[in-house]
């Protein structure tokens, strides 16, 4: 954007300079040509006044001496031509262009002054030829012709043009510098606003745009953007607070209700009643899992501004050890592979622990008895990758698209315990940590869930 603005300003300046300097260059060339032409015509007029009596009486010695001294002094060439177009007097180096002399002679013998060419250019090499008729008592007796080299006129004109070009270059440089400053002043708020927008989208809800720089319109835009960000942040915080508060407040009544339902067990005597009693207890446990998941999700979203450094290898070993009893009970082989040294990662508090718990829980839950679950940790792309791979039933490509949606469960997993919030919580925790969660089908079967966290700048 800055380059486009600067280019627009520069193009406008170039057009203005072209519109001003080209006519001025023509004017300067014309003025210099006119100045020299007027000077040569004045000289020719003086010699014309001296040549009248000389042509009448045939005594041309005085005029010849005057023309020789003039040519020697100024480096010009002159000649006196009579009415028969015979050259009466000429300076030693007089070699004018025949066509120009013919034209000048014809005009002068007709009683008119003439000068050619009309405009001298720096690259031209034609001489400036002027002629003035020699008249006496109204009768044209001949003409005085002066031929002047135009190299000095060309150099003077070129000097003026170079000065104009230098002034134009300085003007363009000043325009470029001013355009960059002006574009920076105009676009800096837009650039900052764009960066703040990306920061907010990345999870930094405290990011705000400065509203005291740039044009007034952009200041108002930045202030409005900050007000909008404050309103959205406040609404999201209220929503999370409501979810956390509601989950916490419902937990106690639910616990009390479950205890009362559980106490009703001994009083239920028939088989159908005991079945309903057992289902009521299972549903209360399921509701408790949902509330716990919502509370965990709300806390995870609130922890976006906190980051800690953890050893991913040590955390993986700890969580695998905690899940080994359940895996052994189902004859599932649960293994862990870690690098030789620490694998430090930057994440939100408990993000890695809870994420691994959810992924290992799902892997063990959806792997058939006698299956295998592998947890591996290694360094990748300037960060730390943690893979949880199983050889269970896995997910289809369509199911993987919905796996992290809240309360979503696959059609073939409705009878398996869970609230449908595990992978959602993992996605939120990884997102607020600045990491990545990817899931794909394992080969030949099963699911491969991968976490990636950044490596901190200072592991200590």
C-alpha cells in the first residue's frame, strides 16, 4: 500500500514537472536564441549604415577593415553583397551554408531583415545567419550578412536545461521523501490496526490499537475498533464466567441428587425398578462429566494470557504412567518414546497434561482389548511434537472434520461413556498455547493425534 501511494504521488509530481519544465525549456532556448539574434542584427545594422556610401562610391576599404576586426574580435564571419548578389567584401573564414545565404540575400534585397534558423537547439550545428539590407534614399544597394556559430548558444541552453533537470530531480527527491513520510503517517494506523486484528484473532484479547496517531479519521476508526474489541472481550468473558459459574453451581446439587438417588437403591425391589435406578445413576454420572468438561473448557479459555515452560518428555512419561493401570486392565499395550534429553515446550498451565489425558483416554477407550497405544515425543520444526497413536477403530475423514466440535460424538460411539468435550478442550488448550492439534487416520488402522508446541526462547 505504501509503495502504491508513493508511486501515485511521484507520478503526479512527474506530470506537474513535465507540464512546467518542458515549456520553460522551450522558453529558455528561444530567449537565448532571440538574445543572440538581436545582438547580431544590431551589428549587421551598424555595418549596413557604413556600407551604403561604400557601395555608392566603390571605396570599400574602410568597411572591409571594420568587418575584419569584428570577425577577429568575436570569431564571427561576415560579408557584404551588392544588388547583383556579388560578394564585395568577406572575412577570411566566411563559409556560410549556401542555402541559408541564398535565403538571407533574397530577403534582404527585397528590403527585409532576416535571421535563420528560428530556434537553436543544443544538438544543432547550423550557424545563425542574419542579413540586413543596405539602403540609401530608399534604394536597396545590397545586404550585410553575418554568420555566427551556434555552439555557444547550444551550451548556454544546455546549461539552463541541466539546471532545470537538477531542480526537477531535487523536487522529485523532496516529493519522494515527503510521500514516504505522508504515506507512513497515513498508513501506520492501518498497519497497526491490521497487526492488532491478527493478534486478537490469534488469541491475545488484550491487544488494542493506539488511537492517537495518524489522520483524524483513522484515529476515530482505531478508537471505534478498540471499543468494539472491548465489547466483544467483555461479552466473551461474561459467557465464560457464566459457563464456569453455572457448571460449578450445578455440581453441588447434582452430587446431592445422585446421593439421594443412590440411597433409594435398597428400597427398589423389582427387577425393572433396579434397572431404572441403575440408569438414573449412570445419567447423573454422565451429567457430572458434562459439567466437569464445561468447567474445564471455561478455565482453559481463560488461561490464554498465561504461558509456562514444561518438559514435554517428563509430562508424557507421567501421564502414560497414570493411565497404565486402566490399559493393563483391558490388556492394551501402552508405551512411551521420548528423546534422550528434556524437550521443553511453551504452553498454557496444565495444557499439555490435560491434552495428553484426553487423547490417551480416547485412545484407550476406542481401542479393542489387546490393542496398542503409542505415545511419542520428539523435536520438530523449532518445537516439540507429541503423537498419540492407536490401532483402534479410528475415524472416517468426515468424522475428523467434526471431532473437535462441542458435544459432538460419532454415531457408533453413543453407547461409550463421555461428554463429547474431550477433544474440544484439547483444541482450546492447544490454541491458547499457540500450538497445533492435527488428527489423521493411522496406517493400517486407528487414529494418530498429534500435538505441537513452540520451543521457548529461554528454557531455563
